[in-house]
C-alpha cells in the first residue's frame, strides 16, 4: 500500500507509552543521525496555549499559533517542504527557549536563523521581510509595510501576505495595524494580537 504525506504525518503524531515511547525516541534519534529527517517539530507552551514550532537545517520554517491544530502545520510542512517530518524536541530547544523568554517578557528580539521557503517569492516575500524588521513594541500599518515592500498602493495584498505568514511571532505580523490604530485581522485571532501588543507595551493595558 502506498503511503501518502498525510500517512507519514499521522504516524509522527503518535505518542506511545512506556517501552514503545523509548523505542520511538530511539527511532527518531537514529533517523535524525542518518539524515532521514528534513523537518523537525515540537510543541511550545505559552500563556495563551500550546503551539507548534518546526525547523529545517536552514532554520525555523514554521510556527503554529495556539489556535492552529498541529495537524494543519504538519500538512503544510509535508506539502511545502517534505513529507519527512518528525517530532524531535531536542532540535527545537533554542527556538522553544526563546519563545518562552518572549512570552515571559524577557526577550525583545529573536536570535534564530529562518528558513523562508514557505513564504514564497515576489511581493508577499518582500512584505514579510519588511515586517521582520519591525522592532519590539513598534507598530506599523498595512500601507506602510506595502510601501516598504515597494508598492504603497498594495496594502490589501500586504494584508493577505501577512495573513499567510508561516513564521508569526518571529516575523511579527501582529505589529501591523490598520490605519488609525485599530487592531485589524490576525491569524491567531484579534484577542491574541491584542495580547501580544500589550505584552510588548505597544498599546496600553
């Protein structure tokens, strides 16, 4: 029987107990050592719930916010990068530590390499790369980000690109607001966007 990318992902999600868990861990370590894994993922904890973070050898490639099911993140990775995806928390230690520090208010910028392959080329890529330069606690508008990406009239397209951001938090699309300071849309929901902005002191408590 032919296995699909989805089959591979569902297998990686299994969480066996006891000796089976030890065997699964050894399998993951061996697969990693033999170069059989293209994408490693793990969960991270935050004050607003459990999310997912994934990385390739190039760097962090995806962050799933707490409202996004892990299966959705893994499907995106399987189709956009490779079906060889496995849960390997050890590979994500640095990313999870920095996320912990950010949510604790102890980190103002991330020091992690990024893999931009899920972003794609063109205007959307320029939008996200411009957004990645926004400092902690500083907000911009969709029109300003569109201008920084080379097309000040394309604020709607900029909003669409931000809505597809595969690396939120590190590429801080939550710092982009509507003209006039309204929160606007966010993949994690407006409540999470407001929470992050308050965490950074960008808006009042």
